[in-house]
C-alpha cells in the first residue's frame, strides 16, 4: 500500500535523473515494469518523481531492476536528506556555488561539499535545454559523483559516473578521463583492484592522448594508490613521484600534501625509515597549518604504522589515538580512518593480551564496519577474522 501522506523530493529527483539518464519516458518505464512482471503506471511514477508519495518496497525493488541499480541506492539517497541544512541561499550563482564547494572539498568537508555541488547541478538542470552546455553539465555531475565516493556512497557514485559515460560523445576527452579515473576509485573501494587498474590505465591513456598533464598526473597518482593498496610500495612511490612532478603547479595544495604523505610512508616501508618518518612529520605539519584534517589524520595513521613496524608500541599507540581524535573531531567523521586506527589498536591489545582494550576496540570495529562499504587491508583482515568464527 502506498504511503500517500508525504513523499521525498530528493528520492523523486533521483528517480527522474535515472529515467532521463537512460533516455526513458514515463510510459516506457511503465512498459518495462510490466515486462518485469510488476506494475507502475506512468501517473504513479510521476507522483514519485514529484515527491508526492513514497514508492512501496516492492515498487522500489522493481525500479531498481529497471534502472539496474542496487536497492541500497534508494536508502542512501534518503539518508542524504540530512544535508538540507548545508544548502546555500537561492541568490548564489552557479560559479560561486562551484567555487565554494571546491573549497569545502579541499578541506575534506565532503558532506558540505556535496550539498553545495547538488544545488549547483540543480541550477544547471533548471536552465532551458538550449542554454545548457553538456560539458559543463557533465562536470557538475562528476563533482557530485566524486563527492559521493568520498562519503562512502559507492553504488550511488558508480551509477552517476556510468550515466555520464552514456553521453560520452557530448563530453571532452578530459572529462572522460576524469570519470574513468573516478570509476577506478569506485572499483578499488569495492575491493576489485584488477578492474580498478584497467579503468585507471584507460583514463591515463586518454589523458596522455589529449596531452593533458594535469589528468596524466592524477592518473599516475591513482595507479600509485592501487600499488599502495596491494603493498607494492616501490611501484607506488615511482608513480607518486611522477605524479608530483606533473602536478606541482597544477594540483591543489591538499592533493600535493597528500602525495607528500604517501611518499613518506612508502619510503619508510621500503627500508628508508628515518627519511620516511621525517617526510611524514613534515607533511603532518603542512597539513595542520593548512587545516587539512583528513590529510593530517592519514599522516598520523601512517606515523603510527611505521612506529608499530619498528616495535615502538607507545609511540604507535599515541599516533593512532591522535589519528582517531583527528578523524572524529570535526564536522565530518572519517569512518575509514577511524576503522583503521581501531583495527591497529585492537590488534595491539590482542598481542599484549589486554582483554579489556581488546573487547572495547572489537566492539568499536563491529560498529564501524556496519557503516563501511569500502574494502581495504584492515577491513579484509577483520572480515576474515569474523568469518573464521573468532569474533563470537
């Protein structure tokens, strides 16, 4: 039975964007629903899109099949309704919105950035069809998708990116390279590093063909991160160094500081420990000075890991706890970093047979795991621990 009292404008806008992105009319969706063995008439779908009522769960499942998206996407869309408080006023221009959102992105405030990018995209979509530049529209959608990815809404991000590529004849090679790179990030987050590498290399090739050194640099950085995730620190460092050389005068200070951070960690992991620690501390100071909270949290996390590798338990614990505070202490919580710090503190408690701390951090890990759709080494190890029945 439909809930007619109140719908969701956000869910309605998402359904409309999916339908238009796939080039379907309301009537065509009705036909496809019938071919799936269900029933959604065009007037009913119109009410959903206008936010007049919520679809039932059965109708959502049917729409998920029609648009080939996970049903989790609809739940994620509704979860984003909490962002209304961050929406700017109606008098702000598209260009001002984009600049403001970019600043929030550089500070690691992804929730706030998303809310502003979303309004910016709506401003473009509200323009008469003949006045909309498809390249500008694709870039606005890309900004939305890359921010969803950083917020952990991976399936939502992937859907947006694939909708952009459906219009690939109307967008530039540069934007195509950016979208492919972001798709590679989505595959990496899901743990499919092979597919991630294929997408990253495809995006890098397009950037090189179009002689765009900025996107070539970002492509190399992305490939470096994939080597980094696999523990191949020598290959990762080489890619990071090439990326830094290309991005030195082109990338944001945040991106360059993050590259410095990862190079420092790589140096430590290939045996140049003192040099790596020095570079990590320098990157941390630069991050703190600029107010780059997420980058600072990563630097603290990596410092903890290096000291743990050296057997310096107290220093490691201090850095992990600082990273935890940094990741938790702002407007936005960085769940991935919180999970990694909790994992290392839990593992240290297990090794030292501190049962009280072990239980505390184990409980924290179970709570954080429920909020993560990402896959990285610590997640894989924890999942394996649970699957083996040791977490009972």
